[in-house]
C-alpha cells in the first residue's frame, strides 16, 4: 500500500514560495511550474532574476528566439511584483549583433518594476545602458562591469536612493565622476575597480560615504598625471591601490576605522611628496595595511597616528627600508598589533642599527607577526627572543630584551611565520 505524502510546501503562502524560488537558478525556478496547478505561474512572480551564460548552452537558433520571448514575457508582463535584483552576466554576449537580445529593453523593464539592485557584466555596456538607469529612484545598489567601455553619465543623473555603486573595468571622461557621485545623495559604498580615467581630477565629494575603494590600473612607465580629491568626512573604510598620483587632497576623516593602501612609484619627482600627502590624510585610522615597492614616504612629514592600533606592512625585501620602518613606528605610539610580510632578499640579513626604541614597543605592543620568516636570519641562543627583535627593529638591546624576557611571551613558529604574543 503506497504511502500518501503530504505536500506541506505548497500550502505555504505565495509570498513565502516566491522567496524560496528567488534562491533558485532561473531554469530550476521555471521547472517548478510542472509540480501542480498552483505552481504553474509562481516563477513569474519571483523578485530576483539572474541570467548567465549557462542559460544559452545547447540552444538552437529556434530555441534562442523562444528564450528571448520568454525573457520578454517574464520581465514585461503587466501587474508583476517589484524586483529586488536583476543580474546579467556576460558569459555569452547578450548584447552582440548575432543574437539581437533586447538588453536595453530588459533593463528598462526591470527599472519600471522598481528594481532595487542591478548587476550587469557586459561587453559594450556603455552603448547598452538606457538613460532611465541614471534617474531611477528605486535603485539601492548598482554594479556595472563595462569591460573597458565608456560609461556615459547624462547631465540629468539623479539616483536619490542609491547606497552602493560599483564600477569595474569602466572608462569615464570629463566630469562624469563628480556629476555621478554628487547626485547620489545617500551613497554609502563606492568602488572604482580597474577603471580608467581620461580626466585631470578624480573628485569624490560625498557627506554620506562610509566605504570607498579605488583600484586603478598600474601600468609600468605610465605617469598618473591626475589629482585625487576626496571629501568624505564620515568615511569608515578606505582602500586605495594605484600608482602615486600627481597630488592628493583629503579632508579630515575622523571616523576612519580601516585603510588598505597599496601604492607604487614611477618616474615622478613628486612621488614622495604626493605619497606623504596621501598618508597624512588618513592619520585618524585605527587599522592600516600598507604595501609599497619602496620607502616612498617622507618620514619627516608624517603626522602622529594616535588612533592606530593595528599596522600591517607588506613589501619585497628590506632594501634599506629598516630605518624608515622604525621611524614610522615612532609615529604610532599606541600600536598593539604589528604584522610584517616581506620575503627577504637572498643573502640579506636584517641590519642592527642603533636607534631610539619606538614607544609602542615599550608600552602598548601586544602581538608581532612576521611572515616568510627565515630562521637563518636570527641567532638561536638562550636569549634569542630578544635578539631577533633587536636585529629587525634596530632597538636598544637591553630595553628590548628586558621587555620580552620579563613578559609572559608566547612564541609560535610554523610554515615560515613567527608569531609573538606579549601578555
């Protein structure tokens, strides 16, 4: 005798079923239409629509036409629910001439349905974006990967509810950046990743911005002849990966919690001065990750980082940067955690220079971690815990050794990483 299995899922209210379907790939969501009469058209009311190249695999020309009709009906039917997310991934060329998909029309249909998030990864995106995209008041998140095409920002741009804006592989001209950002009045999260600019000034002015990521192309031999201006008084997170620009003007960032700075210098006589201005602008930061290809900051121009309690430095070898690093540590009196990550050049040993001990080593430092640590760079003896720190940080032997040996000091060493915790 066959058991009768109760279908409890179908008894859920429709809005819960819509939510469940939104987590499924669109193909699987459509397949649920054969479960029963109740499920037949539920997929048409899902609030998240994501298309990627897997939908096109194995389709004939006839099936492609059917697919286009299906998408048109799915997006453009009247009386549809509002959309939470519309995502189009370019594993296939959605907007090429061969298939003639109405990508611009699909975007407009999503916008007309009050979509909150749009995520587009398309070739030739700049020629596809409808002007309506830049005046949509329902948008909260906008992510565009333009694959080296120009993003054309209309003069009447107004995204009043946009909180997250991410542009990747895009090219912007003229005052597009300033015009776009200044008309996003509640913007909180902004990212330019691998973008190009045919402009003289990257001008970011936003009183609401909390998170900023700037990752510009770093091409050897190219001079970054533009200035960077940032006025974001409540910024909490700042990431900047690029070659040193011509100059930096940063407003006071009193709320800055974390910064990730990775800069490289090319043949520019102003590199040291410009880089120093950049680091001066983030002097209120509490956690700093710094990557450089040389000691490019003028330590004589560095401020005191009173709030900095975590510092991570990444580089390739020392190459004479020992003195610079210790001088920088004199600017961070309240440092608690120090992380160093740089493979030492073959045959190079840490130099032991006589310098005044940074106050953070004597009073506040709790953890030190050194990656790519080579045991041949230290002398293993009865008091080795003092010796390696002296050779690396160039401090006075008696002071450093006394501090380490008198403390409850835990030393962990594995896989080329030495980790010291001072209780």
